[in-house]
C-alpha cells in the first residue's frame, strides 16, 4: 500500500481516519505525528497510544508534534465536538496508553528508512508540526512524494469563522508557510469534506460488524457524541456527521473519485475578520493571481467513499 506519514490532532474524525487506515490494504501508516488542535497535545498522545494498542500496531512509531501554533496564541480546543480525549465521552485508561513516544527529530530517522518519493504526508490537523518539519529538514521535505492536507474552505462558509476552517485558522502562519515552499500540494477542503457524512445506518452496520471488539464498543458513543454536536449546531437536518479527515486520507487512493482542480491558493495571515481564510483563484482567465498553485479538491464520488 501507499506509505503514509500521518499528522493529526486526534479528534473523532482523525481517530476514524486512523482506524480506517489500519483496515485499508492500500494504505500503510509508517508513523503518526500527534499535535495539538481539537484537543491538547498531551491528550492527543494518549489517544494515539490507545488507538495504536487497539490495533496491535505497536511497530508504528508515534512522534510528538507541536503543542501550540506559531501565532503565539493559546489554542482553542474543542472538547464539545471531540471530547476531552478525542473519543467523545470515552477516557482511555492509563493501562491502554503504555508505549514509547518518539521526539520530533525522529522524522529524520524515518525518512532514512525509505527511498526518495516513497512517503506520502497526510496532514489532518493544524499545520504547525508539518511547518516545523519543513523548516528544520528541507532535505527530507524534498523526499516526500505528495502532501495531502485536510483544510481550508473555498467559496463556502468556514467552520470557525464565517470564512475560515479550523485546521488553517488554528495556525494560518504555518499554513501560509507550507503552501509557499514551492511544492504543489493536494488540499481537501471543508466545502468537500462536509458532505462526507457518515449516515446512521452505516454507523449501525460498523457497530455490528466491526471485527475489533473494542472499536465495536467504542464506536457508537463516539459517533453519537460527534453527531449530537453537529445536530445541535445545524439549522438544517443532517444525515450524519462529516468525516473530514477520513475523506482526506482516502483521497490518496481514491483515483478519480476525488476531483482536483489546480488553482492559485493563498492563506490570509493579516489579523482581522478574514484571518485564516483560504483564497483560491478559480477564475477562468489567463492572468490569474500569482499565488502558488495547488490541487484543490472540488468534488467527491460520495457513494464510492461510503462504500469503502
Ligand atoms: C478539521 O478540524 C478538526 O475539527 C477536524 O478533525 C478536521 O480535521 C475540520 O475543519
Ligand atoms: Ca483533525
């Protein structure tokens, strides 16, 4: 399968993405970087250890990521969406989180173990850890095959402010830096992921047929917690909660089921109402904005996604 270095902030959809990856033959997680975001970094570490032990995947290194954004601000955690430990109401026991956590410099060791162009980076949390990696180790940055980012909101509302999405808004400086290093990246934004619902029937099916007894037991309370938040906030009836991070991870193997459009992209880093907004120049003109161009997802074959 495709080798993935997975950067996450271990909320519920991050957890589901990792669990999905463990069951997906076409994806091999080579290491996980756990940063702050939905929850504090320390809790994200506990959660990552817990999920790894559930999957009996102790051979997969967990690397400590960033604890705060480059803005210097205290992060805004969202336990009301994800729970304190990113598992809804569930708190992982001390016993379930034994195991080693590598320090950040371990990313070098990791890249040494693989050939150039072997590793995909998928980042589904704030971008602070990945930006740090790019600054510290440009030589390894060049060895990455492709970078996929769940983040941004284009021509549509944000989820933190009217125009900004959480992973970008949480550290717009990091996001700006990453998108200007000169490598075109794949961006899977909120306006696409918000339609990647997990319907109740599918949740019931997973709950019943999941081969892992603990995931089976965990799944429903986690799903209900996450869905209840979205239901309580939405003015429209929702078929289920959105699996942002699962879709972003799946898009590396989705082929034409996720459609990308190459466009100049910019992150607003000036403090103010538009802080953290992503601007894509999708105009059908020859003289587009001179921001660096990236591949921005514009659509998904939802039934295929759900099936997988
Ligand atoms: C993104 O922010 C987090 O809440 C989710 O885990 C997802 O990565 C959605 O805006
Ligand atoms: Ca996330």
